[in-house]
């Protein structure tokens, strides 16, 4: 009998166990260093149990079950007075002589674990089958070559050289991998109390995985001063603990800072745990710029990756028509039907200037007039939100534009007081299959002032 079967903990008391008459029925209780040198007793203590000195010896009868009914007396160590008394029964399961051995055919002989991490053992890996033994009766004992090392097998949070199949089924057993890469063999003795099998378990320790699989520019919308940096922008594949994966900022952004969301202190490092929790943010200090960037390296306790760059781009606060298509037969196509900057106008509280960075390939942006096409103004270099709202800006095809349906567009820069500038691309399709639209009357004069960059 061991403390696994019976363990009562009291302070400053002595425990005495007295089996009642005719108990156990099919065996004896004996005390001794080993079963051969043990003597039959009518009383023993918890200390005897803790020291592994108490034995149950079966009488070799056909009985499959037995029980020990005990009177338990708790006495003071000071004056031996009785402090408590109660009765307990310890059930005994008797295995037959023709007991089948534990089936270890599906018990793994190789185990792969990750460097310095805890690997839970499962029934799939440590599968044992014994039809005539309960799981609690199947014991796995580990032997070591290095007697000074503590057991890498962890049971309920503590190193142990012995555990039961029932402990594995309950998820209570794990293997603590070392920091050393390589393979180590362990001898496991598997017993059901009657038969014992010895298996060599090879444990291979592999490095922790650490790789950045996605780096995407962080978009900050015009008018906003900060934006959360998340796994949408930085995605890391790792089996390390998230608090052990570090992002070290080697070059901070030129026009802003990296901060914990809602705080003002500049970060030089942050963890994958903070990134996953969406706690890291970019705050833009200089709103005169439409882009920024920072450089960083990712590391864990064992590896450091190469330096990488994370870009920040200002996303224009502009709404585009969804898949805009216009008739090939239309002489004038209103730009206000392609884009809407009224929201940016509202946020800035001032007029929005749109500077054309790259003109359309097959047409021109011009002021709308009622003149014949050959008399319309030359291409313009910019316009304003007011011009869009009053429908002054139109697109006209070149004489040598493609004869069939084609795509065109222009690149522009949006600026307004109090917000960051942003570049955008306006794309549209000129389609021969669309009938011409009805053209309404338009202003007969060009605006007095043409906006410039």
C-alpha cells in the first residue's frame, strides 16, 4: 500500500489504522521492508504507509475482490489523547493469475516536442489497452541514465518518474522539452501489477517555429491620427508562447510614433501577445505626409529574424462609384459620377483640392462647357470639391481613343486643411454596349480659378 492508495494529512497528530475482525477477508496486512521479511500486524500508522512498509498479501484464493475495513484513530502527539475516530474501507482489486499483459502495440516509440515548451501527452500517443485492468492499475515508470536530472515528465505540475494511464486520460501528464535540440531515449516500464513491458521512447526536440508570413501596409484614413497595428498587417507563424515573441523597432516612423493604444509613450518593443490583443497603434504626428514606415526585427528566446519594413499609407477619404461604366457615345462624362469627396470636405471643414498626378491615357479631364468638342478647354491639372459638387469637371475621349470598350483612369492627390494628403487612383470603363445618357444643360463658363498643387 502507498500514499497513492491512502494518504491523510494532519499536523501534530499520529494516525493509527486498526483493521476490524476478519478484514481483509482473503489476505493479510503485513509490515516490513519487503514482503518476504514482513510480519502480520493488527495496527499500522500513516508513517508506515508513507514509507512503503505496509503490504497486502493475497491468500491465492479464487477471490477477485477484497476490502480492508479499518478503524482510524487520531491521537495527539503530546499526550496520546484521542482527537478523532472514524471508519474507512479500502477496496482491493485482485488480478487473475492468467491476467493478459498490457497491449502496447499502439504505444508510440517516438515523440516530437518543441524546444523549451510543455507537450501534453495524449491517449493517441500513449495508447495502452488491457481488457482485465482498470486504467488506474496501469503504471508507467521512467528510468534515466542521468540520475542528477529531474524528470521531464510533469504530472499535475510537478516532475515525476511514475504516472498512471488514468493520469494521461485526464490530461494531467506533459513532457517538458529542454532547450537542447536533439534526440534522447527514455526507458519506460509499463506494468499492470502482474506483467511488465519495457519500451524505449525516443524524444526528438525540434526548434521553435518563428516566421513572418505576412507584412501588409497599415492604412490610416485621412482625418484620423492613429490606427491599430494588428495581425491583419503583421502575421507571424510560431509555436512559441505569444509573450516570448518580441517585435523590436530598429527604426521608428519618421512622421509618427508606435504606441500602446490609448497611451502616449513611444514603444521600442512590443510582444505578439500585445499585437494579438490589438493593443499596438501607429500615431501620426506630421499630417503633411501621405506615407510613413518603420523597421523592426522579430525574435523569440532562441532566434532573431532579418530586419523588415512596415509601411503606413494614408487612405483617401473618398467614395468611388462601384465598377463605374459609361457610354462610349457620351461626349462628356461627369467626374462627380466617378468619385465623391464630400465626406473629406466635411471632416476637414474646408475645400478639398484634387491635383492630377497622372492624366487619363485615352482622354482628358476638362472643364464642362456647351461649346463644340473641338472648342473645349485643354486638360486641367486640378479641381476642387466645389467643382465636383457643381459638376464642372468632365472626362472627354481623345480622337484616337480605342474603337471598342476600354478602361481608363487617372491618379490624383487629395489635400485639405487639417488632414493628411493622400494619393488615389480613379478607374472607370468606357463601354460601347451602354446607350448614351441624356445630357442636361451645363455651365457656359469655366471657373475663374484653376486649383494648382
